[in-house]
C-alpha cells in the first residue's frame, strides 16, 4: 500500500465551522483565526462573503479579516456565493476564492433557489471575474457523496459537473460531503475517476463526520493519492439536517491519525489542541473531537 | 483493493459497554440483550463473571443470563478473569469463554496485580480447564496498540504473547485497543504478521473510538483480510483513563459503513438503531454514536 509522505490540510473552522454555530463576537473570531495561524497549518478558510440576512454568522467578515493576523506562509481563502460576494472578497484582498454548487439539484434549489445548471452558468461568469482580478477559483461540489433530500447522488452527475467547471476554467475542485453520507466505497466511486481523467487538477476532499466515517474516508482517499483535506478545529459546525449531529471532521483528529502514520502535516498537534479548547470556549458547547476530549495518544 | 464479502460482528455492549457505565438494573440488561438478539447480530458478549466488589456492574451476571432469551443462531460468550469466574461461566452454560491479558506489563499489574508473564501462566491453566469442560478459549490481548501508562507497545511484545497463548492452546485471539490508541499504521504492524504466521487462527479486533480512528482502523484491517470485529451498541462504555471520552466503536456505525460498502454483516440497521435508542435510555446519557444521532444515510 502506498501512502503520501505529506498532506496539506485546510482549516475551515473559522468559516464552515462558525457558519453552523450560534453567532459569536467579532473579537472571538479574530482570536480563533490568530490562534490557528500559529499552529503550523498552511491553509485557512477564513470567512465567507455572504448576505448577512442569509448567514448572520458571517456578517462581520470584512471586520474579522481586517483585524486578523495574516501569517507569513499561510494561504487564506474566502468563500463567495455570487459576484457581489466576489467583489467584497477581492476588495478585502483575497486571492484564493471558493464558489459552491450542489451536485444534487434539489439541494441546490433549496439552498440558492436555482438549479444546478443555473448555478454552473453563474460560476462560469464568476471564474472569469476572479481570473480577471488575478485570483484563483476553487469550485466546491457539495452533496458529492449523497444528498439529504435526494439520497444517493450518481457519481456520473458529479463527474459531469467536474468536466463542466474545468472547461470553464476552475483552478481546483473540492468534493463536499455536506451531510456526512460518504463511505470509503463512495470515495472511490466519486474521486478515483476524476484523478484518472484530470491528473493535473488539484483535488481537495471535505468530509463531515456525521456518521463516524470521516477518517476512514480520508484513509481511502490517501490510498487513491489525494493529499488535500479540509477539517475544522474541534469538529466545529453542526449538521443543519440533523440537530445535535456532528459536522466537520476535527482537524486535531486528522492530524493525530496522519502524524501517527508517519504522514507529515506540518501542524503542531499540541498547539492545535489549544486552538480546539479556544474554539470550544468560544462556542460554549462541548465539541465532538475525541482528541480534544482524550488528548493525544502519548 | 480486495475487501471481504462478509464480516462477523460481535456485539459487546452488554458486557464491555455496561461494565464501563453506571450500574443499571438487571431487567434493563435483559431487555438490552433480548433487543440485540433480535437485530440479526450473530455473536454477543453477554456478561462477565468477575468479582462483584471489583466490578459491581456485572454482579448479577448469572441472573441476567438466566433471564435472557437465548436466540437460535446467536453465539453468546462470557469473559472471565480466573478459574473461579470460568467455573461460574461454565455452570451458567457458556461454551465460548474469553480471558484477558494486557500486552503492557504496567497495565496488567495495575489491572490484576500480576505481571503479564504471571497472567500468561494463569491463562495456560484456564485454557486447559475450559477445554476439559468442552468450551473454547479466546485470549484477548488488551493494550495491543498502546498503553495509557507505558505509551507505545512494541508489536513484537504482542506477537510473543500470541505465540505463547497459541502454544498453550488458545482457540482464538482478539487484539484490544483498550484506550483508543490504534491508528491504521499500528493495525498493520500488530495484525499483519499474526495473519502471516498463524493463517488458521481466528483473529478478532476490538477498537475503541476514543480518538476517532475506529472505522479507519477497521477499513485497514479489512484490507489485511480480517473479518471479525467487536463493537458496542450506541458506542456504550467510556474510557476509564479519560473522563468523558468515547469508548467502544458503535455497532451501528460499523454496520452502516460496511453495508454501504457492500459488505454483508447480516444485521438489520433499523433494528440496531432501535437497540441503540434503548441503550441510551437505559444508561440515561447521550451516547456518542453518529448514526444514532443522525440516522442512516438514506
């Protein structure tokens, strides 16, 4: 079995995590971002520029970003839903931008009141806008491994979306397991053909641990050759479709497993656990991370 | 990648799970056992025959077992610490008996006030006693993947214990990840040489999900050819070394992942989730199982 020597983890707690928690103060968001910037993690999804009525948790995105330390050697990214968000993100100085489309048409309709195809048309324009401003465009394909409304999602549908957005100029692809429906078999079915057909495209996987499978999915993806993963400090963020359920896989659980397997993440686990304690304090609820509760294995 | 077509899961919630929870009434234990006997699971670790002062949770083992439905087609086993426990288990009618030794000498000393070598001498006698009564003897090697006192455990130490107990007549070997210190790499290091050297010996793995790695460890073990796993309904049982931490991997999380991967467990997931709800009601605390919280993926 061949596993990569190193893996690049993107910390998404400040955005995807906090977006699914109760609103927290601006200064707390800045403290969490700054804490994470000191853990050795090289990529952080910092904020999203969305309408404050739709997502009040991110209403202060510009203020958070203005106040945060921009650590040398850390790549920060922002998520945007449309051209207005993109303009705000560019104005704030971001050069790595993420846009989202759902592989499930029903999920896309319920999220943004547009069909998947309509969103793909929008994204084509967004990619041009971002490229014109010198930024890169990552397309996140949510519900890639299953949809809470439609159930299973045909991998061929996901692959067609990949082909479309790459043809439209996307720089990177992320596959989102939005509600924790991925299992190792589905990782192979969705991801392997993409790696075969688009060997030069950076591919990132975003797993939720809703049903406990996140680390198994990562193990399978490593065996396929994937080396980029999202994770959220402490396992921040819930699942909007199942109250009380777990959201993102915890960054410290990913780092703990990978480092013990001899796979370099560049991240200091002790520092990461301190950030997880801070995250738990900020949101004021017990976070699901096992490594936060039990500590590292030694 | 080759994965097995079917897997045999042993449900250990009634014993290993409840042994690490607050004491629950006898009738509740019987209800849980009977519920599990109707899920399609083919093996259940029902009780342990230990001294009631050491483990009050199992003081009523004989009463529980006498009252429980013995379902046709289900293999029930009991754990015993010594010859007195073995006599009780045999008198109760068990023919599948488990004995335990810790790979870590410190852990063994703290648990039973004997060195690992002294326990191995005892086990040799126990195996003879059990075989003389027509029962089988499974040796569980706890702390096989790490020890809360000693840290890492040398796999060669584990392998020497395997060689010893097999020479003494053990019918089966179980590797216990007592405090959730296993990662896929350690699964390979501990288990693969045993499979190579003792191809005819049934091998069972017992993972705790303390640091989130249980399903990843199972995925790795499947790839090595292991087809027998312990799991506890709802993720019953805590970790005595880390208050609030998670214990056994939840049976419904294992079944959910395996069945979605096309691996037959023979277990009805919906019935299993009902048993998990019952387990949660009985212990009166929120259990950690993601599948219990979020439901199955479809």
